[in-house]
């Protein structure tokens, strides 16, 4: 795969796949109105997207405070650098709202299917690696064994 914007049909490729999540998000937004919560999520997305794009990655989707993020295999080191920048920026942003909420990111690498899903032709990914990334649990940045090994080669 050469570029996100050039995908016309589903294909398999090796990607760094990551999920981010804000700890204690429900508590952070508990006293907010729906519009305040939405505004918080927009600001979070704007910060995250500017960092991910700067490091050559892509946010595939957002579900509440969770982001599904991908990078090409050749950009694995950029991915890790972006996670550090993202963690710092989002935790600073969150400090205006909470003392306990922090950004957590779990990332792995492997083969996925990537393509456009109908009816709106939005980019999405599927595969065991996506599930592996979703299950990575920890505080801060957690890299899978396979991603650590890849980075050390």
C-alpha cells in the first residue's frame, strides 16, 4: 500500500495498529452537558489528528474517547514517536478537566485488510491484529511484543 488516499479496493498490508483511550473518561464528562462532552471530544480529536498526520499516520475511526490509529509498516518508528507526542499533548489538555484522566495507547504490528466500506466509502481495517491492539492493556503507552521486536530489527 502506498497511500491512504489511493485505496480503491480492499487489500492486505502490514500496518502498525493502535487504540487510544482516555482513562476515567466517564468521570471526566459526568458533570458536563451533552454539548460540552461533544466539544471536549472535538478538541481531543483535533489535537490527536494534527499529531498523527504530522507523523504520517491516519485515524481510522473515533468511538467516544477511543481512537483507532494506523501507520504504514515503514513508519513504525514515526508511530511510536507520535504516541509519545500524543500522550504528552492529550495529558496536558486533560489537565484542565481532571487530575486522574490520562491517555492510554496500545499498539501492535501485523497484517490487516484495509479498504473502503459502503455505503459511505469510509476507510476501515479488519483482522486479528486489530483485535490484538484492542486487547492491549496498560497505562501510558503499551507496545506489543511483535512491535517491540520489529522496532529492534
